[in-house]
C-alpha cells in the first residue's frame, strides 16, 4: 500500500524560532493522531533541519531539505551537499522545484546529478515536475512532464525508483491561488503512473507516491486527495499556517 504524504515546502520563510514553533505545534497535533500509512514531511530551510529534526517525533514527522548541491563535496562555497543534509537527521530532499528551475536555471542534467547524490546518501528525493501555463495552453503538458521524468529520473534502477516520491506541480498553480482542478490533476497523475508502469512495471507504478502541489489548501485538499492517483500534497503557502496544514493532514 502506498504512503500518503503531506509535505510542507516552507521555501525561504521563517526564522529558526518561528520554524521551531510551527514544527512544535504540528508535532503536538500528530501526537494523538494516527498516521498509519501516512507521513508528514516538513521541508524547512537548511538552517532549521537539525534543530527541528531532533525536536519532533521522527516516527511521524520527517524533515526535508529544499535543495542540495550537485557535487558530493569540495570547493563550492555556500553549497550544501546531500550528505550534509543527511547528517542533520533529514530523510528527504525536494529536487527540481519549479522555482529552482526558473530562478537558478537548474537543468535536467543537474537535477539528475542531484537525484543520484540524494539517493547515494540514503535520502529520498521528492522530485518536482510540472508544466508552465503556455505549455498547457499549447497542449504540451504531457510532453513536458514526460521529458522532465525521462531526463532526470528514469535512469534510476527499480530499487531507487521505489525510494522516490514524485510531486506534480503545474507551474501556473504555484502560489497563484489557482489550483489545478481535481480532474486535471488526476489526469496527469494517472499519466505519470502509466509512464512508470511502462518502464518499471505495475507493482512499482502502484507503490510509488505521487503528490499534487500548487495552491493546495485546507479547502481543496480533500477533493484533490480523494482522486485515485493523488497520494497527498506538496504544500507551500498553506504549510506555514498551522491550522490549515493540520486540516490538510486530516484530508490525507
Ligand atoms: P503553493 O506552493 O502551495 O504555495 O502553491 C506549492 C509549492 O511550491 O510546492
């Protein structure tokens, strides 16, 4: 049975104290909440990972970095390696978020290197894919998503693929308040699962968690998560509001 996931992507928000208080409140909620087959992930800034990882119930809450370097180690001032992320107690790295593709010009090849380093450090990638508005309007959204998967993820062997989480985040829905409809999201998630099935077989396709992201909030989470191929969400803005994030957890 695949894991259902509510993953917060805090982006470049919260000071360490604010982040600790947010994590503390989520931790208080999950204490008395059954999370069978479900996982809560907090994608915090690098600076918060170690502190928050050691202060929450690791059986219920995992930490994720939002990026890692594409090199293993060395003279790359300011970069943070996958291995360093692992040493904080985090278990996931968000890789290929559209903001990184857009503002940092991350290429398919770089993202492939990051995915490999993440897995080599025994961490799980949350690999983000999704089309821009003009690509959807030109009916290219399936092609775009297929290329993103093919160039950066589908070189993985079966075992590593099983350790990967995919997040479908249409770029036009991120931070815009305009989420994909449940039908649009389901259609793409089903397509992604078909692609995985063609390469890795039915059991991997069934087991892999595919999250939806893009203006997912307390009000629309259940209508998205009820879709058969949507296994939870990667949540930006709403993950910074405790009450909203708790509602999203409840919708899993
Ligand atoms: P949003 O962001 O929920 O604020 O749209 C989602 C994301 O960027 O992962």
